[in-house]
């Protein structure tokens, strides 16, 4: 009985919270169709949870590898990729590369842009890689799947929209 009284009291208090204090749910973002025949500008950020031997060289090499992979994947769709030089960007790719100290690499990619902000987080954490180049390639392939196939807001409340 005491629990019921407590529950009813909490419900009554919650009902007294003014609408201005309630958290609004962001509206569902629009569905994006597959992207074709576009010159796409991307910002590529790479962070390391360790200190590579040549961090600046590794970062530069990874950026070159990412752009090459994106252009290879985009060719059949008529898409090209480049880094901006004073222009607005279409996507931001933020990679995080981890090393357990034994040269076993894992990582993730935060993929954002196309006027929607956050799109998706990709992770390659379950199985480690012996080469960061392959890790970055696989994460890039994951993200290009969204560009190739399009995407929709994945929140359950937005299903079917």
C-alpha cells in the first residue's frame, strides 16, 4: 500500500512539471536517397589513443588511403572525393585508432554530415587488426555503404518514415 501511495505521489509530481521544462524529442530527420554523381568534400580527422612512431606521417598516410578508397568506391556511382580548400564540406569522417601496446589495433569512425549532423558510429573493436591501413579501409567501406545505399533515421520512433 505504501508503494502504491509513493507511486501515485511521484506521478502527481511529474504531472506538475511545466511543459517548458520537459525535454523535446528531436524530429525525425529526412530519409536520404543513395548519393550519385557528386563531387563530395570531406574533412578527415584521425586521432590515436597511443603515440605512433611518426604521428604526422601516419596521419597523412591514412588520409591519403581514405581518399583513395573513397574515390575507388565512388567511381561506379559517379562520386568523387576531395578535402576542402576553403569550401563547405559534405561529410566529416572522424577516426579513432587504438593500440593495445602489442600492435593489435582496433578503432571506430564517427560519420557525420550531409546537412544532418551525426549519421552513424562504426566500430571495429571485437577483432583486432595487425595493420592500421586495413582497419581504416574497413571503416571507410562501412561509411561508404551509407553513401551508396542512402540512410534513414534509425531511432525506433522514426521507423517507416
